[in-house]
């Protein structure tokens, strides 16, 4: 009886968002007597703080207080993090600054203007230290060490062997290896971080409103840092968050900072981050160096992989890092059937902004080397890259497919999706066109990428950062639980409360589709509330908006909560109609007997009875209609062999990109971007395509525009949108999105997460296309972002000046 | 960022040297310098107001004169900190006589900025440096002329 699930239903959020009635953090008002804070930040990447003199700042009328690291140190614990390295991370520098932009002092004042002016009156004496920003140099003997008590810059190091790696490399016809660098870049939501924090002395508790979107495991970490029982830290998320793309998980140190400032200054405080702060001091993806080695047979079959990955987590490793290294652990071999795998994973700390979630989290860092090496294998074997991919793709009959590292790919038909993208992109025809074009000196290229898109993170995967022995000391972590609550009021209208803190993805719309279908209630009668409140909502440590988890987990919690309500309503209706529940169907908001359609009762009457006439209910039944469901998929903690199914569902993306390069200017023109997705059953194709396009443009940014640049002295050089380039509408190429649907057997609706896939694939596929175009010059570009300048230099450095086909 | 250049001064080496090391003259020549006070020999405390791109602000600076080889060579070390971030520069000045009333001044510099000003000002930095240096010598020739009149 599905009516709305799977339909292109328009979004219920849009009416308020498009008419300026969204309720973002900056719209919700402040408690009386709220001070506004401004943060003094370090201009040095690495320095000792000798002294801070803020006496002049305090004299400015309107300034309510100044707080420094020394003030907060006795009141806080350092943030806990899932590695054994004893890194002391506080939300503000105590003795030493370790990146440009690190908070050094906070001014709270009557308004932001006064607070900003007061910052200029604070005198900080620094003693500068030698900075380190280079990933591999940070590992060398004699490199400056950021955290003396850690003893080196290594925050985490683990090595994994799966299958028979050495045997595979012995049996290989060729070993093809390459080093890749992946850059540090950002997510750039229109709305920056925003926090309103209030400390109440009488109860010694904090109430915080923030555009934080989880994972709510960080709530425990924040309460721990503030040294309060966790129910004394109430976090309330506004109804609307103006985009995040992962980066707003990084609000948590600032939540603790604003909380403690509220306590010290003695009034509520509000902080809205500015753009420069956002680029320099919020969070970012990790930059990574990967050494990848493939054991390859002459026919293009890859039989083993070795990857040494070194993630730069910035100045402090902070939760949930080193998750970037391990989020994709189960799908480390991507879409390919490669049973033998070695991973040598490092997280290192350098004098750069600390890292965290951004869209694709770990996927782009993984697939850039993996998808590049597949094309390089084709080049070395003189094969068509499409044939190398075909040779290695997991076959339909292999699902559910168990990966070398413990993943279980739930469903898929990778060959079908890949052949579809080749057909859409007219691959063979383009190859012919390319040959003709080369004769005329024109540079055409085509790139391919096939990636597995993980969604719904297993909360246990982060513990892979620990050895099996270290893990034994703690409580095992597993699952990916989410909760939803559905209630019906006395007049039969529905309220749905979700804990997935949407940041623009339309969770309210999809939740209403699901509830409408299951309860047979029109959408107009359904009100969805997406305001997570840790004191009153049903939530879990996994709650939140990340790892594309709504379609796989959030929607499932809504589904099961609706089923609970339906079950109760059916029981009541059967009681009133003196029939069996199995005899009843829901039609036009009525319960109707299948055997005798003249027997029926309206839903309004049934629901009303639960409120107005509870004594009429079946014996033992509770009054009211208020059901909460907690849902988790079956994902286990890592085992003793470090096998881990790091996500619940695994979608698939096949990309084909064609480019033309202007050899005169180095400009890359993307002719076409074809992308075929398999995200299981689609819940709302309209939202799906919007999410995919957004993720694709973020990936395009990583491929061609975006980078948080630091010079060799650790100075940060891209603190505005003049310096940090984001793709805007004119940069977006022609994109064709197609879908196939192989429903997940694991989720009740067959849905998988999506939206991050092209963030993961675009850097790889665009680089493949550019290198394909540059083939006549015998050069390759493997450093991102690929700018016209780099392309031009490559072309002009190449020894092969003559273009030949 | 580094650079170098040369400029012809309408004065003898000795006279140019004297004016170059006269704090009052220096204060008049350095763009945005509102204070220049000697704190010890060859060391001055200065207040500089400089705008680089969108970042305008005041820098409290220490200007040190080092490696003095009168009257031909010295080094200028500038370290400033302020709201917009930090500035560090080292300049080397060489005076070469051309004739009695003409001196060629050759300079090299290496300058770096930190904090906010580096985040948004990097693109503008070499332009701003050029501007400040050109402005300095324009004013400096005026100072030379002034001191010529007073003699």
C-alpha cells in the first residue's frame, strides 16, 4: 500500500526556508543578559605563551570578562579521544599554541563589536618555536614535536594483514606502486558555527543551544571535559541547521569553551563564528599521503593490495579522529574483489588546524589512490581502463560480499551499474572521438571510477585504532542505534520526533512519507519535529546527521515507531469492532474489516478513545498513543583479527567524466559528468538527486578548487573566499544522474544512505580524465586540486612537445 | 616574501647615513608610523598602522638596527604584533657612493606575516611591500632635501 515512499514528494521544509521562517541558531533569540564573545586566536603555528595581559581589555566599557587558558585549565578535563597517545587537548591553548587560529583568550562583552575591539587590547607574549606542517617530515628524527609528553608526532599507528598478502605479491606478474598526496580541505556551509551557552550555578548545570549535529557520542566527551554528570549538560539543537557536510561535528570544543566562559563570566554567552574563523579554526578533512602497491596479474586482475596511509590530523588528535583512517576500513578494497590486503595506518600531528568529519569522510582519501592505481594498472598493461575495472568488480552472485577486512556488502549489481555508465557516456564512441581530436592537437580525456559508498557507521569501527588487547580493557562498542518517537493527539493528528538533526537533507519530509504510508494518514496531519534535546528526546550515542545514516538508520527508527503505533491502533480497532487484527485494513483513515467491509471505525475515533475514554481500551492497554522505537542494524564490534564491518549499508557509484584541456592555458573543461548510483530503494528521488548533486560539487571542489593552504612556516593562507575557492554555479558541469535499485536486505525499507558518494569519487574520476587527456605528453598529475596552472606547467615541462596519437 | 632594489639618493654617503639613522626622519618616512622611540642603543619601539588588503590595524613593533658598518651598511630588523597578526621583516641596506652629492642605496628584504593578515593578505603582500618601500624613499629624499636646507 506504499503511496509516498519512493515518490518525488516535495519537501515540507521548503515553505519555511524559502520564506525566511527557518529557525537557525541565530534566529532563536538569547536569554536576558547574554554576553557576546569574541575569540583571540594565535597568529603563530607553534609558540610558547609567555604571558597574557588583558588589563586594558577589561577597562573597556561593556566588557564583562576575559577568559584565558589558565582560567579554564583547573575547571576542565582534557577531551578524551580514542587513542592511547596522551594528547592533552583543551578548547583553548594553555601553555603553548600549536596552530594558527588556536583560541588563546575569550572576551565576553555587551555586544560583539565591543568584544572584537577588546581583543586588540590583549597583549600576548609568545616565544616562537619551529613549526612542522609536512606529513612525512613530521615522522623524521629531529622533527619538531608538538606534544612533548607524546614523544613523537604519531597519534596512532596500526598495521593490518588480511588474507595472504605476501603470497599474493609473490604470485603477482607485476607490482605496480605509486605515492599519492591528498590535500586538506573544508566543508563550507553557509551558516557557520553558532552556540548559546548558559551555566546555572544553583544546579551546576549547562544548557547549550548549538548547531551541533552529532555524533552524540561526543556529548559524553563534552560532559567529561566539563566535569559534570552527563544530565547536567543539556544540548538542544535548533530546528534548522544551515548546512554542515560533516564539519559541524567540530562545534564540540567550542560548546565546551562557551559553556565554561558562561560559568566564569557569570552570564549566558553567545558566539557566532565568522568565516575566517571557520576556514582557519573549525575543522577540515585530513590531508593524507598514501603509498599504494598493487599485486597484478597480466590480465589486469588485482590479487593483493598494500596501502600505507598517513593522515594528518592537525595539531591535536580529537574525537572522533582517527576515524578518517578507519571509517572506510571495511571497504578498503572498494568495488573490487581483492582478498589480500595490508594496511599500515598512521595518524600524525602537525601545526595545522585539527581535523574531523567532512562529507565523504575518509572515502575521498581512500578512493583517490585506489581509483588512480586502477587506471595506472591499465596504462602499464596497455589495457583499456574499463576492462581492468570489469576484471576486478565484485560479481552480482557474490553478494552479500565479505571483504578482506571484514566488511559485508549487503547488496549490489556493480557490473550492471558500470555498464550503464559506459553506455550513458558513450564510452567507445568517445574513445574514437579522442583519437580524432588528438590528430588535430586537441586534448580530450575520459576518466572512470567505481566506488563503494558506505553509510550508517558502526559505532565500533573507531576502536580499530586500538589493538585487540587494548580493546579488551574497555566496553565493546557496536551497533548504530537511532530512535524516533511518534505520538497521536486527541484529535488524531500525528507528531513525529526524530533525533537525526538534519542539516538541510529533508529528514522531515521523508519521515512524513514513511509515517503517512504506514499509518494511512495524509501528510497534512503529520508534524515532524527535528529538534534534538538531550534532556527530553529519545536519542543514542550514534544519533545525528553524518555517515549518510538517515536513509539506512533514521528512517528505520521512524519505520519501527510507526509500526508500533499501527500495531496499537489495530489492536484497539479490532477490540472495538469485535474482530481480529488480521482482519483489518486501513482505508481512508478508517479501519475496515476485510471479511465484512460494512464493519469499520474511523481512526480519529480509535485514537480519541485512547485519550478521552481510556476505560474502553482492551484490558491492560496503556492510554494515549506515544511510541518510541530504538533501532540498530546488526553490526558487531571488531574481532580479534581486526575484522570490522565498519558500516551498515554499502551503496555503489560508477562515474564517467569527459574533459577537454586547453593546452594554451591549462584550463580543464568538464564536458560531461555521468554518475550511476545504487543506493538500494530510494525513499524520495527528488531529495536523492539534490543530495547527490551537492556531494558531487563538493567533490569537484576537492578535485579542482579547494585547499586549506599552509606555507612551510605553518602560516595559514586561505582565510577568505577570495583565497579559498569553492565551486559556484558557473563551475558546475553538466551532470547526468541515473539510478539502479538493489534493495538492502538489512533495512526495513531496503534503503541505503547516499549523498556522499561523489564527494568520494569526483577527485579520482576527474584526475583520471585529466591524466587520460594528458597521455600524449607522457605526464601525469597526481596532486590536488588540479588547477590550470599545474596542468599548464606539466604540459610545458613535458619532454614530448609533439602531440601524437 | 623577499625582494631587492636600489634607489639613487641626492646626498653624499655620510649625509644619507646620518638621515637614515635619525629616528625622527625615520618616523616621518615610514608609512603609518605614529611613534618611534628609542628604548636602547639601536633599538626602537614603534607603533605602525598598516592596512594590507582588508586587514587594517596597528602593530606594536620593535625595530632593531644591527650589523652596523658606518657609513656603508646596516640591517633593519622589524618585529611587530597587533590585532591583525604579526609582521617580521629583515632588511639590509648598502650605501655606495656615486659622486659627492649622489649615493646609490641598495636594499634587500625578507618579510613574512602571520595570523589574520596572512590568511587574507598573502595575495596583496608583495604589492603592499612595494608600496611601502617606494613611499619610504619618496619621503626620504624629501627628508634629505630638508636636512640640506637646514645645513
